[in-house]
């Protein structure tokens, strides 16, 4: 029978257990030692690997070194030079602080450390074999520290078998070293694997120089970030939509200089691109977040790549806003022709009133003033911390892909649709805003329509191709959003109500979200037979499209609420498809969507179904009206589903097609 006696574990077994928390693979060893080298003030760091680090890891630096009488102490658990008391954790700026890394590493490897401070003539070497001290001696060496780790986990076979292939282990280390080289551009990094140099980045004066060294020619597809609000600061580089891939080469995040893998920051980055990317794509990003250290808990996990924030929701929102502003502004400017007066975006959407609240907030200024933004109404007010009186807030945009399939039309049908489009433009223009002066397209020469889908323009020496549906859709989306934010959703009353077939169960679900439907401009009533009567609708919609659009809206509301299992109705079949789309797009159940996600979904639905369609014939007058309306919105380069709207070809581009240059 197993003994039930309680006893203290041997020190070597404790270190092996702790090693399981700190060291899971060679990457963890490299991370801990390289961070120590940076903390030691090294200007040059060399990393050598064999077999992805499974056979050998050797890291050499020219940092301050460890005094001879402190090396053995450094190999004891919880021995560190970084903190002295618990309060030090609140203002911690160094990487290491737990004092667990070296003893943990030494307990699962053949471990050698050599170190010499600059003020000592001789260095010291200590060799530990799987937790047992083998030797210590004085040696001659340059100042700095060399740590060599061989044959990890040989004494812990159960952990050894969980190591991955050499290529996988190498990739983890390579990606980490790229991240550290970016964050510490003033340090020279040299990395070799199996005797072959992988990279050698010399020290640089600026982050931008190191960024160009690493990213190379692809740097042109990034926009530089520089966004601040109170104690919050966001810098780095974010990829333009055209650089997005399923698995981007760079998605690197730092907090106060510390390399982290944080889901809050990642969510903020992904949120920034919602509405700019098509389904399944992720833009690359290299993000540096700086906040007051006292509002970050870096002691959440022994690996120190997982951290906790005092106010994660506000931080996520600020990351999203900082990236989205820079990316949208860059996309806008990339479509700017030369020598033309152009309407610059002021604040992407509209300024919001900000009021002081009493609660202390981590991202407030030194006076601890926190602010609250008024966004999209209802229950998703976010704290946006700013040192300014007003700060812009961007709607949360999720991407819901919808294919618009063009159906071939007879000549008679085209004429009829052209007249219908004329009525639609006249109707919507009278209800919203008239074009302003200095429109980007004022000098455009209309060339025609291609395939009843694309508008062709000549602006100075550029050929512009515009997706007519996506362009109109984005304009409508922005107008709907603005009217909603300003609580100015215009309505059109009906003399006789429009009846939408439903049943009592589905109608009850729909009326749980009546406030959202009302805020969109619909006035509805539940009838005794379970059907729904529409008494008013948003005035920018044509009456003929009301049933179709309302049907799409309530389909999404049913999906968001959760599908009733016991019911059978045509709306449920459509709602089930919407549910699958949300699951694939966001890896979330529709019931988990936040209010801003729901509003985006509804706004995008209304815009999509009211916009001119692919395949609709447009004449020059209609095109000019549509182009004129673009001046009243601040962003139209991508549709709400993330697809690009405009392609611009220079004279040089076109000439190259025909080998004229």
C-alpha cells in the first residue's frame, strides 16, 4: 500500500517539477536565457542550436556578467536580482524576476554556465549534470555570460517524448528571436542552426530600420502605428488588407517591451480589420503596447507570455481603434490620384461625447481621469481613455461573406431595371445628404460600365475600376451607421401595413429584440395569428424591398437568439445558414455576439440588400449620383464584408500591359 506520510520533496525533484512549468521545449530555454541577456545590458547576443535545440543550445552575450561569488546563488530557486519586495512586481520593467529559470533548466539538462563581469580579471565556469554539481573552476574569457544546455529531458523520458520534430522546435525559437530582434533593435542578434547562420541583424538606431531589415521588400505593405490615449501608447506596424493571409508571417505582440501571446491584444487586432478583410484572412501585425506597469500582471504564468490586464475591454478597444485608424487612413490615401484636391478623413466616423466617471482606470492620464464613450447605444458602452476632450470610436466590424450572383438579363429587363435604379437613387438621395464640394471624383471622366458590374473612370492619368455593388453597399452602410449613432434613423409610415408571415414562437423571439429593430427605423406589431405587421420602415429603403430586407434582419435575430429546436419554419432554415456563417467566421456561437457585432450584422444586411446589384445596368447620370454620395462618407475602400471596392491602374500600369514601356 502506498505511504500516506506527508514529507518534503527532495530539492532535485522540486526543480524537475518546476522545470515542467518553466521549460516545456527548447524555445522556453532560449526565451529565458535571451531575456536574461537583454536584462544584463548585452549589446551582442549569439544563439547556436543543434537539432532544433534538443541536442544543444548555446547563448553568448556581452552583458554585465555575474560576479564569481553569485553564480551558485543564481542557480538556486527564487534567487533573482530583479525584485526585493512584492511591491516591485507592480512596476516591473525587466523580463526575468521569478528566479526559477536557471535551476529549472539545470535540473533537466547537462548545463554549463561561464560568466565574467567587466571588473573581474577571471571568469568562472560551473557544470551541472541534471541537477548535480559536477565542477566549478576559474577560466579566462571575455566579459559577459555563456550558457550551454545539452541533451534536455534525457532524465525525464516522459517529457522527452513530447518534443516535436526538429523543424517545429526550430520554428518556435526562430519566431521568438525575430520578435526579440524587433523589440531590441539596439542589440545585435546572431542566430545559427546546425552550424549554418540563419540571420545576423546588426544593431540599429530605430525600430523602423530593424523592421525593414527583417521584413524586407514586404515592408511596403505595412502602415506604421503611432496612437496614444492617456497612459496608453500603441506603436509598431500593421499590414494593409492586401497583405492578409490565412497564416500571416508576422503576428507579434509586446506589452511594455515584453513578448506576449495575449488573446485580448489579438482580439483587438482582429477587431480592427473586421469589415476590411474577407473571410478566413488575417493581416500581419507587429504591435507594441505600452501602459503603466502597475496595471499589468506579468506574474500570471511561469512562462510570462501570458499576462493579465486591469481593464482588458478598454485595452482591446484602444488597440482596435489605433490600428483601424492607421489602416483606413493609409488605404484612403493609397487611392488618392496625384494633383487633385481630396477630402481627407477627419475621424473615420463621428466624434463622441465623453464624460468623466469616478472609477479609477488604468489607461487614464496622471490625474486618473477616465472617460466613457457613447457608442451604438444599448448595453455595450466602452471606456475610451483619452487626454483629449473628444476621441473617435469606430464601430466593431465583423466580416460576413455573402456572394452576390449576377443573373443574365434580357434587353427589356435591363431597361426596366435601369428605371428602377433611377427611382432608387432619387429616393435615397432625397432622404439623406446631398453631395458636397471637392469630391474625389469631381474630375472623373466616366468611361462606361463593364459587365454591368464595374464602373470605369479616368481620373487624370489613372484608370479606376469600381465594384458598383460593393461601392454602393459601403456608402449605405456608413450612412446607416451615422444615422444610428446620431439617433436620426428616418422612417417612412405606411398607410397599410406590410404583413410578414411568422408564428408565435418566432415572433416572441423577434420581439425580444424589438428595441434594436426600432432603432433601425422599423415599427412593428405582433398580430394574434403570430404574423408581424410593419407599420413604418427606414425611409432610404424602397417599399418593394422592405419585405425582403426585414426577412433578412429577423433571420439574423433568430440566429443570434438561438435556434428553437422544436420549430419548423422557412426562416429557421435561413437562420441555420447564418449561424454556420458566424461560427466559421468568428469561431463563436451567434448567442455570444456582442451588441456592436449584432448592429454591424444588421447594418451590413440592410446595406447589402438595398444597394445596386451586380448585373444592374447604370447610365452616366446614375453613376455620377453614386460617386457624388461618396463624398459624404469617410471610408469606402472596402465593403462591409471586407472585399475591396476600388482598383486603380496608372498610365504606366496600362502601358506595361501592352509592352509600351
